[in-house]
């Protein structure tokens, strides 16, 4: 069994549990072709998407949920899609809005996502140790449905997104909210760990420093992502 000091593990979603099948650019190009749009190259769409997503995230963080006039996630993503195609030279706004609406709903489909091969064994092992598991992700309100569709939702006691919380990782308040939702009580007399396994180590390390908790080391994954995930038989660090 796992150490009693370790009671909850939170996981990021994209880049840790699953990823978009293919790439965002491939999904955007395929959607454009369905609407008879002469689409830009996938590499151009990928680059434009990263710029548009970053800009929109800075302008309206948490998918617009923190704005004075709350933006629904569908409208938030429509702006990203429009800006992505605009940066690639496509100016047909009415057509791009149709593509954006299609993509928003299409990306809910489980076959649009790929679960990393070591995720099911890792989650099963953690549950067998009696650990509470949660997802804490800078994602929108579609995440619960996506996790259900790909067969992962049942592993988790709670799924919290930045859209719902109105805050983002690595803000400590987000992690404390995960503790509250899982009824895991903090104890000053006996430190415990509630590590976050995420695609970006600096985020989990930042939380560990700010809350005096420990991150969870694991064995390097075989595929190309920067997270570490426990495999069955993995050991907890001190």
C-alpha cells in the first residue's frame, strides 16, 4: 500500500493523460476541407494556433470565466479559431464561424483524442493502493465528457477545470480546492503529499515549494512528453 502521508494525486489532462489525435493543425485543416475551404498547410495552422491560443489566454484567462462579462467556452474558442485562420490569410469570417462551431462540438468526440499507453496501468495501480485521484487541468467545461468518452473518468474522484474554478494551475488555491473537493484535510503536524503529475514539471515544482508539499517522481515515459507517470511497481520518493 502507498504511504499514509500520500492521500491524493492530481493529474493534468492534455499532455499527461491524453492528447489531440494527430495535431490541432490537422484537425483544423480537416474541418476546413469539410466546408470546402482551401486550407493552409498543417504546419502553418499549428504555428498560428499556438499564437492565437496564447493571446486569447492572456486576454481572457480561464476561457473567459473570470471576465466581468463571462464568455462561454464555445465563444472563447471561436475567437481562437478565427484568429488562427486569419493569421494564415483566411478572411471569410462567416465560414470560419461555422468551422469553429463544428470544431467545438467535434472535439468532444472520444476518437479525436489519444490516451497515452501507460495511463490505464498507472491509474489502476494508484487506485489499488487506495489513493484518491483527481484531474486538475487548465481546460474548459468539456473535459468531464471527454474523459468519460475515452474511458478515464471513473478513475477520478474529482475533475476540476480552470473554466469552472476561475483560476489556473499553478495557483496554490486551485490545488487547495482539489483537496477540499476530495475531503483530504491538511495537517500541520504531519506533512502529507498531494503531488501533481503534469506535462510541465515547473508547475508541479512551483506548487510543491509554495505549499511545502512533495511532487511525485516516476519512471520516464517511453513516448515524447515531459511528464512522469508511475508504472505498476513504481516507488514513491521521500
